[in-house]
C-alpha cells in the first residue's frame, strides 16, 4: 500500500513539472488507479516474456498487455542440442503466439528500440511510442562481439555460436552434416556467467552422439575457459560410458582457454599460444543482457541487470521489471525454467502493485535436464526464496545420483521431454510437437 | 531463514481476513516487525509446479498430471518424496520436495486437488 502511494505522489510531482503525458496523468489519483487495471508492455516473447504476459492476463484479465517480439515464431534453445544429435527436427522447437493472442495479449512483431523510463514509453522499430504503467524486459542475451579476439558478428557466420536458436542453429547443423568423417569438431566454452551452464556439455554430448552414429572416425574437442562446470561428474561419467574415444575436454588449467579466433581458417589460439584447427568450429562467446536493458538504464557496469529479488523490479529504475537471462539472479542459473519462474513472480508483483497491494512472497524452482545419449538423461534441481534481501537456494535440490541404474537415466531422459512439453505449454500454450 | 520459518507458520492460501479471524495476524505482529513481510500466495508457490506438470497441473506429456487428484493422495505422495525413503522409482521429486515446508506442501496439495482434472481453460481462482 505504501509503495503504491509513493508511486502516485511521484507521478503527481512529475505532472506538476509537466513531465507526464495525458494517459499517465489519468492514473495520478489513487481512486481512478484502483478501478483502472493498467497497461503493461512486455519486451521479448521468449521464456521470460511470454510467461510474464500469460500470467499477467491470468492474474488480472483487465490488464492491457502488449508483447513485443520481432519474431513471428520463437525457436527455443532448449532441445536444439537434440536436433544436433539427430533426435529432433529443428521445427519441433518452434512456438507461435496464437495462444497468447487467444487469452487477450496483444502481440506486436516489432523490436523495442528504446525506453524512456521517465516518460514511461517504449519506442518501437516502426517509430511508434507505446506508453506503459509497468514495463517488463526479458530480452535474453546479446553477445560481447570482439571481447574474444577475432570473434565478431561476421565471424559467427563462419564459426557459429548457435547460442540463440534460429539461423545460427540451422548453420551449425549444416556444417556438422557437411563435415567429413574423421573431422575435428571444436566447441569453445565461455567463462561464467553465461546462458545455460550445462548447455555446452549437453551440446558436446549430442554432437558426439551424431558423430558416433554417422561419422565414427571424428573427434570432439572442448576448449574451456573454466576448470569446472555444471553437472560435471555426471557428464564425465556419461562421456566415459558413451564417447570415451570421441570427446576430449580441456580445462583452463590445461590451457583450454581460447584467446583468439580465426573464423576464416577455423582455427583458435589458446591463452598460452597453442593452435587448434577445426573442421567445424562452434564458439560460445562471452555474453551480456540484451541491448534494450542498457537503453532502459537497468544494466550495471558488468552488462547484466541487478533486480529487487522479491519482485524482479529493476534495482535502478522504478516500474521496469526484468526477468530471465538478462538478470543477476544467482544462485538461480540462466535457464528457460528460471526465466519462466521469474516471469510469474514479476507478473504477480505487477498485478499486485497496479492494484495497490503488496507483492506476494516470491518462490522459484529450477529443474534442468540434460541428455547425454538417447535414453540417458541427467538433471539438476533447486528451490529458491528470498532471505535477508537475497535470493537463496533452499536446502535440498542438487544433481541426479552418480550411481544410478540405466532405468533411472532412461526415466530422466523421458522426464526431460515431459518438462519440455509442459514448459512450452505453460509459456506459449503449445501442444507437444 | 529464521524469518521465513516464522512466516511459514501462516498456512499458505489463507486470505488475510481469514487469517485475522483465526488470530494468526495477531501472532505475526507479536512475533516480528510488520515491515518486510509479504503475503503468502499459493498461486506463486504453485507456479513452479507448472513447468513440469503443466499449467494448472494438467500435464500435456509423460509427466503425471496433478490437477484434481485427491488432496490426501497428493499430500501423502509429497510427504513420501520429502522423507528420507522416497518411493521406489523417484528420480527428482525427492530433491524438489525437500525445498518446501510441511505447511507449503499441505497448501500445494489442497491447491491442486481443488483444480478440476480436465476442464480446459475455465476461469478458476484461489
Ligand atoms: C543450447 C542451449 C540449450 C539450452 N537448454 C536449456 C534447457 O534444457 N533447459 C532450460 O531451462 N534452459 C535451457 N537453455 C537456456 C534458455 O534458452 C534461456 O535461459 C532462456 O531462453 C532465457 O529466456 P529469456 O526470456 O531470458 O530469453 P529468450 O528466451 O532468449 O527470449 C528473448 C526474446 O526477446 C526478444 N528480444 C530481444 N530484444 C528485443 C527487443 N529489443 N525488442 C523486442 N524483442 C526483443 C528476442 O527476439 C527473443 O525472442 C538452453 C540454452 C542453450 C543456448
């Protein structure tokens, strides 16, 4: 209640300074605000944004919710690794926005180019300005082009990252299929933090499965900027079991950190000057929050977004909520599951704040399945809450047992598919494809 | 953590007015400062379940649906997951269930039991 009052008086003050448009003015008396549901603009139709839009409408059907994404169809990164493994088509990862339209979300296929946090408007790529009462940003990641020497946008056309699903996924798959038997596939893994901590290692597993079944003389080298990684023991057990002759992992301490990329030659050079030449070069570059977060003034010096844990409102700019990979939410990982969970928490907080109520207490979970081979899945789980103003992981959670039966691994592979079906239903309203 | 344990004594899902009638609110005020407290909301807690069990607990895939199952069944299942001897065949729910208090588990069981199993997208609150 008190926070709502502060907001209204702030608006009134702004109105007196003449800094507020007519629409915002109509919200400047609490009596009207109580009856009017409000306008929310959501930037990004991925895991965080589409979920926030859906749960805003569920929380209050009278809200005016607009979702922006230039893409007419969203392709998930989750399960693209299975596509590289030959286990799914690319199209199986595609999701449309019709179900969100059906529940009353307005979908606009434009990019948000700018945010005016004072005037509370978003400028679209078409030039239009959309006013908002609350803004949600879930733009995912952008790459720090050039932070890894030699790796810029042009280089990514030769040595794909495939760390955003779409043309990059298609390109890497094509290169993999065109590769001769006996070739070397190099995967360059980044330092923390980055999107999907187990992602590079699931990718290695699935590419290795493809090589084992189609190009058995080939090898896969992981050059890593880290000395340890998510679910490491489980991955390494699986690699020993399935891909002992194919996968080699080189940690940073063994000169695994790549310092320079020559995309044309498909060659990389490590910190200590060792050169490796690949037949297919897959570089996962250093990352930051999507550019619109910077435009909105919500990023910190490191390029990521600090948030108030209880609501995922920006710690720097009022009425701008940020969810998903763009945020600093550790110990929660940058996962689709977490982006979805954060989208729900932000939606509930926004519904409450527009109604002049306090946000409900936040609670999140994460489950992340990785597939090492067909019928061989592993997982990590966590439950999170806010304590002493910080996000903390509650006791429990953790990874699948090291010693587990084949039946157990098979179930986790199956539940991985179940997870994908459920979360894509919950986010875009999709049916299993 | 201690802060939360105190608040967790208020059963999730009870509206503030009911809590007042039951005298919980008084206890809360007596136990701790009013500031920094947010109301519990079962839908927020239940939100995470949807990511594997489907929206509102209606699963579209190989994971079981939990919507419309008898409360006692959901409760005993969750308690078994949380115990040191989870039911045979458990893969991940033992790890997840440990992250919730008994009160939260009780509220979740009640919540999903109250949702009809099949009804597509009829409006339903609480
Ligand atoms: C190979 C791989 C495997 C993965 N596997 C898993 C997994 O198994 N499980 C899991 O939980 N997670 C997985 N992830 C992680 C998951 O993909 C991300 O955590 C998730 O996508 C984050 O959601 P988000 O909403 O932050 O961003 P995204 O899902 O990337 O959505 C961002 C959207 O915003 C749009 N956008 C950006 N800027 C603008 C703008 N200015 N205007 C309008 N629209 C904009 C983009 O077009 C995009 O559609 C994986 C990732 C990778 C790379």
